[in-house]
């Protein structure tokens, strides 16, 4: 462990909870992963908001295409908040696994141990007041919309088995309107706005150093 006795200290005050928000394709995951790499995986519990999408198992295929995945109602945020609080009080959680191909939550879960840093990532996490209150550091990754759209098309085709037509249709119908309504306005709640996404090495270094300093202050 890079921080010596940090793991040995008990109490919620010793945990630093970091939010990484931003629009679809902005590089949130890359940025979050860069912070985790800098701090050490053994010190960070990673919680993606996407893992908490509500299962659409009870809906017919044609009904699933009508679901707005970019609206807060599509996510079980209450469960994620419960999990964050558990981690803050040094209790392990079972992180859901969402299958984007079938639009269902898998039976299997990922066991996440309590660690000194909790990193929460998602497009809507700064748009919800009750969720914002759980964060010590709020980051918004800011990238131009055309770059974000290109990245989303590449990701959804490669990782989620979707066609270009369906991706663009969804972008125009829900992704862009929800970004304007929820995501972009949430930027004003950020403590730090990071341009260039996960490739901003200076921002990664500054935030990692700040997290370490916060932990040092809380444990002394």
C-alpha cells in the first residue's frame, strides 16, 4: 500500500469520495482509470453509475427500444447511494453487472471491498442533489460534442453490438436532449472542470495529489 496506515484507520471521515461526471463519450472512464492507476487499484473502489441501470427483462423487445437510458429514472440510483454509504462506512458491496446486449442485469455481481478512495463515474451523478451530497470532490470531464458522438458510435458498435443507424437515432432522440437538460447544467456543480478528457495528464496528477492530501489530513 502506498499510504502506509491509511487502511488501518476506521471511520467514515477517513474515506474520500470522488465523482467523475461528463457527457457520453467525454472520456470519463479513461480519466477515472488514470486516477486509479495513479493512486493504485488497491486503494480505490470504482463504482460506475451504468452498472445500476434497471433491468428491462419484463419488457418486450419493441418496448425496450422506447426506454430513455439517458434519463435519471432509468437508473436505480437509490441502490448506488446505499452502496456508496456502505463503502464509506467500511463495508463491502456487491456491484451489479448490466448486460447492454440483452438490456438485463446479470445474476452475477462483482464483490467490491471498502477502500480509502471511492471513485464514482457517470453522466448524471452531478445532476442529482442527494447524490452530489455524498461526494468530497466533484469533477466534470468536458469534451466537444462532435468528438463525444464519434467516440459513442465507436464504443456502441464495438462493445454493445449496435448499428450506426440505431446509435445515431438514439443520440438524436434521447442522448442529446438529456445532455442539454441534465448533463450540461450539472457542470456548474463541479469543483473542477477538466478539458481533453482522460488525456489530461496534468489534471490527473493534480487531482491524485489532492486526494492523497485529503486522506493525509483526515488520518492525522
